[in-house]
C-alpha cells in the first residue's frame, strides 16, 4: 500500500495538498501527521524518517489556511477560531481522511494521529472526538485546555485510548506546564497517557524518535 492506493484522498479533498512516506511493502499502520503553525505538508516528513516504523504509511496533509502575520506556511485555523463551528470544520477534514482509510482498510490497519504544536492540539481534540476510529495519539509540544474540552463537548472515554505527550522543559512558546495540564485532563477523560519531557525548547529532538516508535509498536 502506498500513495497510489489513496487517490480518493485527492478526489474527496481536492483543495488539500498531501505528502506521503512509506516504509515497507505491507501497511499495518497509518500515521496522519499534522504540522504546526507556519508549517506545511513537508514539515513532519523528517519525523517519519527518524521513526522509520516498519510497514507503515505516513500521510501529511497541508493545513487549509495561510498563516497570518508571517508570509509563509499554513495554519489549521484562520487566525484564532471565533466559534466551535470553525474548529469542527477543520476536524471534519481529518475525519474525512480517517473515514476514507477505515472504509478502505476496515480494521486491518492501526491509525495514529501525530501532531506538532498547533497540529498537536488539533490531533488531541480531533482524536478524542474520533475515539473509536483511531488507535492512538502523539502530541508534541501541544496542549488541551479545559476550555477546549467544554467547547468541543468532549465526553469521557469508556476505554483506554493510548496517548503519548512529548514536551520540552525549555519550551517558551507552549510552556511545559500546559503539556502537564493536558496530561491530567486526558487521564481524567479516560485516556491511557504517557508523558515524556526533554531538555529542549519548542522543537522535536532526535531522542523523541525512539520514544514515538516504541509507543506505536506496542
């Protein structure tokens, strides 16, 4: 299975650009990678190469909006979302991708959402709403607030959805305290959360690759 097996992604989402990365001839795991603010569909490809998960297909969609204030890159939201509908519109894009995969593969593959920064926040919110359709979430330098939970009407989960939270202790953009708060909230919601911190700023260190791989192969 490869990019060639998913022409429906481009036909169902004609306004979304994609990049793909495949490891192995079979496909047992599909990872949907969500870039951060001012990133694009190429930004997280190095993670897939670093993790190099056997028999996996990585799908990287480009966010739908041009990033404001900075003349490059893209954003998952048009500035700051002013209503829950704006957030749900973006989540519906991800749900379209996941639904297409499930229609094609049934339960034969595992699906993970992986995001960095703004993409991490989106992966957690979307993942908690799509709980029965995915197998795990990787949040890198993102957060989920109680306000987010209330706004999206996220209800407690009746099974242990696996979640890996990675956060730099020197992060000045999204302080590590927000990651810790996310961990507590997601545990309260019923997720099986593992949080790992590292001595870095707002970035993805090489040491995180092994942690991500170990989380996904469990």
